[in-house]
C-alpha cells in the first residue's frame, strides 16, 4: 500500500465531520496534527486530479480557530 503525506483536505459539505455528529471527531483528530481542512468547497471534480495547484488564502484572526478562506485553482 502506498503511503502519502497528506497535509490537508477539502470537502464540499459544511463540516469535515460526517452528518449531524456532535463529537466532531475528525476536527479533533485531524486539525491538532498540524493539518488543515477546508469546508464548503464546491465543484472540485471539475478540476484535473493531476496538474492543478491549489492556493488557499486565509486571514489570521486573533483568538479564532477558523475563518473564511478563498481557494484558487491554478490549472
């Protein structure tokens, strides 16, 4: 099995967690390990799987655990 060094994930749903979970297990397991997650990202399937460079712009908000971002695909 191939091992990958995944550092982030993007989903087209409103949460990294599945459904109406109340424990947000993915948030607690994924984000504290210095990895990132983007939510509400639409139409990812319209970009090439190989050869696309993704640029995520996120502001630093004092005291916040997240915030709005802008995702740009360079193809």
